[in-house]
C-alpha cells in the first residue's frame, strides 16, 4: 500500500512538472508571438507615418516650384519692367492683375502676386491697388538675400503673413530695380490634405508676431500661431490638450484614436520658425494596413502628380511636348480612359523617331517595372 502511494505521488509530481513545463512553454510562445506582432505593428506605424511626412515634404517642394515658375514668367513681362522703370504704379497694377487672371483662367489656380521696388516698397499688388508706396523694409529682411545673390528663390518666409514666397529679382541693364513675388498662404496645401482625410495645421512661432502683424489676431495653440486660415477647426481642442514640447521632441503622438505627426518648419535661411502638424485618424492607417496599399498609395500620389504635369496642354491641344516617348510609355497605365486615345496618338508620334533597339529597350524596361511593382504589392 505504501509502495502504491509513493508511486501515485511520484506520478502526480511528474505530471505537475509536465504541466508546468507546458504552461511555461505556452507563455513563451504567446509572449514571442505578441512581441513580434507588436514589433511588426510598430514598424508598420513608423513606416507609414514617415510616409505621410514624405508626402508633406514632397507637396511643399511642389508648391514652391509652382510659385517660382509663375514668378519667373511674370518677371519676363516687359510691360511690368517698363512700369517699374517709369515708376507708373497704375500701369504696374493693371498688368500684374490681368496677368494673374490669365494664370487663373488657364490653370485653375488662384495666385497672389506683388511687385516690390528695390527700396522695399510695394509697387503693385494683384489683389488691390490701395497700398502702393507702402514701405516693407521692417518686415522683409529676407529680401537682403538679393544684395549678394541674383538667383531667384522660393521658400517659406515670414512677412506680414507667413507663406510660401517665390521671389525673382528684376534687373535693367544689370541694375536691380525691383522684385516679382508670388505668394501662397497654404490654402491649396491645406485643401490637398483635407481631401485625403487629414487635418493639417501650419503653426508659426509666436516670436515672429512683431513681423507678421496681419496674424496677430490668429488663433494661438501653446506658443504658436495657426497660419493657414482654411484649417479644420474640429481638431483644435485636441491640439490644445497636447504637450507640444513633448510632441516636438518625439514627433509622433497617439491620442483619442488619432495620430499626430510634427514636422519642423524652416525658412529660406533654415531657421526654425514653427511646425506642421498632421492629425491622422486611426482608421485612415487601418485602411491602408488592411488593404496593404501604403506603398502603392504613395506611388499613386507621385504618379498623379506626374500625370498632372504630363497633361499640361500646349497650343496644338496635345500633351506636353517636352516629355519624351519613353517617359510617356512608362506613365500610360495611369492615363484615364477619356484621355487614352489622344495620349496613344501622341506616344505613337514620338516613337516614330526611335530606333528598333530603343523600342525594344523601352518594352523591356516597362515589363521589368511591372514585375517589380507586383512584388511590392
């Protein structure tokens, strides 16, 4: 009897060891699973949020290039140069105003442009004619850049308001006589992200309010001023509850099922003048994760941008003639059905001048790109 009892106890003890081992093993497996799952989630989140920042930077650069292109075109207008030389402010206003209207009619983009004299006085503005002669010297230290440089530039600058400013110097016989400036106050940039379901806030450090006098009544958040007038007010309370010192340091914060991303804003001299805050709903990220389309999403943005450039029609009604046939073939997949016929005609015309070897190379490259994109998805 005693022997049987010892045997039962030994058997129970062995079972207990086996059971304990199984429990420990199960815990280790689950812990490992959750570790790698969380690590994968964290990596995806970091990658996705970095992608949003990349889109913001790309769009900012695009906006700067657009404003610079328009400013360069306006600066070549001889009537504007003649008005500056003759100090004819009325003629300058009429020419500038009609020029910006032509830009709006042909591109659908509303722009504001102004001409500034070499003494930093307003000469003409496209949107009104009541401030001619007004001095800007106290607000426009950025124009001192052109005392030692002749190169046009586009950057975010603080004036009486903060915005993307493209500035082109105007010369007469190598003598500086003034500047053409095209200004974008972030309306189109804000709308772009609104269309994506993202709230964008452009925040300027309040230390610049003594210069940006037209923003002194703007809404304040922490020690920064909201600069984009067409921002979405729905996330304001959320931003007011955020520790901005921590957000500036960590760049990313998750609060109330929303992700906040902070990007530093710098002017043309690379000085820190504020920041961009994107408020991204959690479901926005969840959608791209479930559909596994984060990379293709960004590719589609890039391709859409390329197509918008491609479709800048010339006088003959075709596509931009500066784009070569190989590039057009690569972009054919993103052309809408309604444009496909005209597009194909332009491509065929361009490819007539290509040799047989060049055509084979184009086809091979297109097949390679398709195969790579398939692997990415």
